[in-house]
C-alpha cells in the first residue's frame, strides 16, 4: 500500500502561476522526498526534507512539512511550461530499513 | 557519468516466457531497488537490496526473483511472464538515507 498520497491527482495552470501539490502519509518518517518524472523517463530527485525541518527552499521550489498532520506540500512558483511533469512524494518510514515508499503522483500541466 | 543504467529499454514477451532485466550503477551505492509503475498506481516496490549479498521482498514480489550480483549490479528475473506483469520497471540506487537515483526504465509488454 502507498505510504504517501499526493493531492490533487491532476493540476492544470498557466505559465507564470504558482502550483501547489500536497502529500499525506500514514506513519512516522525520517524524511520526505519530492521527485519529478518527465514523460517516459525515470524519476529525478528535487528536495529532501527531514522530519525535524519545517520548510526548505531550492530555487523556485518550496517544500513544507507538518509532522503533526503527517503532510507536506510542494510549491512551484512562477511555473514554466518546462515544469510540466508528474510529481511524487516518497517517505522514508522511521524504525526500519531505508525503503522509500511512493505515492501515486500529481500530474502537472503548465500551459504556455 | 552514467548513473543508473537499465537494459533493455523495451521488451515484448509471450505469456510463459522468461527474461532478466539488468541494472547497473556506478555511484558506489549500497542500496538498490526494483519498482514497477502502472497507470494510477504510482511506484510499487518489488524487491530491494540494502547491501551486496542481501535481498528482501517489497510490496509486490510475487512472480519475480532478484540477484545482487555485486555492488554495482542488481537484476530482476521473470521466470514465467504473465500479462499482469505488463508494466514499466524502474531500477534505483541510493546511499543510506539519501535520495534515490533512477534509471530510465524498461517498458515490458506481456501478450
């Protein structure tokens, strides 16, 4: 079963707008990771946020983590057509082997 | 700088045939993983290997076997392919607690 679940499943916006996607998970974690997948390609890591961190930035990406609500959000500011991709969260559950568990993903389309 | 290399990229099998998917990484990572990706299901873990010489089942191991040949290579074998195994297969590797590095996938169709 998926540990993380992204919401929404699909998101369609115009270039220049911000895109926000959310991830909820079920058990305690060591860290949470966000990945991007372009069509037909492997996943590429974007950001890792540890359980003792609340917010992290990387360029136009901002990730927040709320461990009390077991949720995370990924914000992409000033979206570009090149941001069109699927985005996945993955959690590293605490208390066991390092086995990242993925959600079903959010499909983002950015219209030029 | 190859990263994670998967072969083949595409494969069509008939029901009952066998095949091995190959994966190699050049980043000296201890951990390697095999996931399958189906529409609407995200990525599901088939098997993983935390270190050379060890392998463990993931969420969906039935119908598959794996071999961690050495630190670089982790292969996935389908002994008797079934249409339900039609999927895209991804190999990944990582250092402990660090993000995964993925290959570009093998697209398998079983008819």
